């Protein structure tokens, strides 16, 4: 039975089908966009997310962490290693007793500090990792600041033990 | 063509829904006070940690919504009557879940900018979360593909049962792969909660408040969806009546 909508003035049925059809086409459009977006996300997952970073001790050792390619290297910022001069920040990151010198053009900002794990994006040139992006990994431990009535040195030591 | 299952549901202006709404509003105010004023800054993250009191509850509600969608969908498929009310509850819950998942991504992105130093990166947790979000946008699109209400219910129920499998993948992505995102703080396998007292209370309180908001929104959205279905059936009934009046054989 044909239940397609009437022309105005011909029948009494409300225009249910036309709005339903419009909704269907919108849904088909969204579904097509979802499939494309899903493809992009899966591609990013397989190419980037599944192996997000190499640890310092894996650079040049592990498959996918070859020293001659662009890398994301994870390690903990060594205490006392941060130096800032002429707009450049240099520091040492370590993991599993292996160290790596990092040079970053700029100030990493945010919560970047000693003893915190970071992921540095960049390339290894002459044993120095030239980074153009620093991401700070904060830990899953949360400590209220006002409960710590310790001096600055103790606070720093605490931060090292917590985030290292 | 029966419209027995599309009759208008009882109004949401009941004492229960009014009270839920009231609790949601009051709870949100208390949560804002706790998050912005009463809880302390974190030693490492400073004030940016306050985003957590919204970010984590929105993620929790999104998970809850998608699981509820799956439970209702399973109930629809298993039930002998194939209740359209269960289907509408599933749809309402998924809509609310998508909104909260979107809020999770936005608040997470803002938090990421403050703590990681970037709004976005394709790390395992972020990538699987956005995939979950895209999947449920797709689920909502599937619901709008047309056909009868029973056809809509059946196909979307099947999609919901597959989609919910992604949730453990998202939750455990930080353990399965190397992630920029931190591991769980509260729901840890060894039960060791790594958060100070009032911060933890505020977080749990936030989860409770957002759960009430979720329930309130689903109740109202379910009624709207029932009204939409009822209008659709009424239109079809009217069209049928018009054809009958014209003497067209059925």
C-alpha cells in the first residue's frame, strides 16, 4: 500500500514520510562520515598509538626505535640536569640506567620539571636528541599541596620519589 | 499495524524525576564548590588537577550509558514482546553517552594541554576513546536509517552489543600499550588508591552527581523518543485512514 505523502490540499495525512526520508538521508550522511572517521582513527591507532614511544634504553636497539628515524623517546628527567640558555632547554632523560641528552628549542612549560617522565619527539643527531615537542607524563598519584608543610628541598625530593 | 508499544509514556513530571533534577542541581553546585574551592591543588599538577572532577565523572557516565544501552538492547532482543520501550531507553542512553563522551574528550584535551603540554596526540587511550565516540555516533546514525520501529530496534540492538566490547579496550588501553595517559588511580587491581582524602571524596561525589544527571536526562529523553514514535505511528495511522476513506484496497 502506497503511504507516500499527499500533495498539499490533496489528502489529509501529515507529511510523516518526507521528514522520515530526510532523517534517513541525514543518518546515511553521518554514517558515511563515521566510516571515514573510523578509518582514520584505526589508521592512527595502527601507525602511532599501538607503539607510542621508545624508552631511552631501546633507542637503536629495538625494532621501530632505529636511531636514524624520527622518534618519540620516553624517560625521566634527571635531577639537576635542566639548563636553560638562549631560548634552549637542555636536560638528561634516563630509563633503565641508560641516559640521553635532550635539547629543546624553547621552554617546555606546563608541569615540566626534574624527576618527571617525559616523551620527547624529535631526532637523534650526534648522540643528542633534538626535540621539537616535549610531552609530560604525569603520574596517577594525587597529593594535596596544602598538606605538605615541608621545605622546598623536601618537596622536590618528594616529587622525585613520586613521579620517577 | 499495532501501535500498542508506542503509546505515550507516563509524564516525567513525577516526584521522582523532580527530586532527581533537584539532586542533580544541588549536587552540581556542591561539586563546583568542592572542585574549585575546598580541594587543594596537586603537588605536581597545581590547579589543573581540578579538571579531574569533571573529566573522570563524564568518562564514567559515558561508560555507564553505553553499558546501559547494551543491557537494554540485550533485553529487547531476548524479550518475547521485543519491547520498544527498551529500545528507546537504549537510544536515549546512547545519546546521553555520546554527549558525555564528547565532554570527556574536550575536558581531557584541556587537561592534556595543561599537564602534557598538548591538546591532542594519537596515544592509545586517546585513540581508543575517540574510536568509541565515533562508534556510538555511528550507532545513533544507524537508529535513524528508517524502516519500521521494530526494524530500527533490532538492527541498533545488534550494533550496541558489538559496540560495548570496545569499553574494556579503552579502559585497559593504558595497560595494554604504552600510553601518555596515566594508569588508573582509583580502580586499581591491587586496590591501592593513590589520591588524598578530600580529592578522592570530591571525585567519588562527582561520579555520583553525574550519575544522577545521567538518570535524569535519560528519563526525559526516553519520553521524548516515545512521543516521536507515537507521532510517527499517528501519522501512519492517519495515512492509512485516508487511503481507506478513498476506497483503496489494502
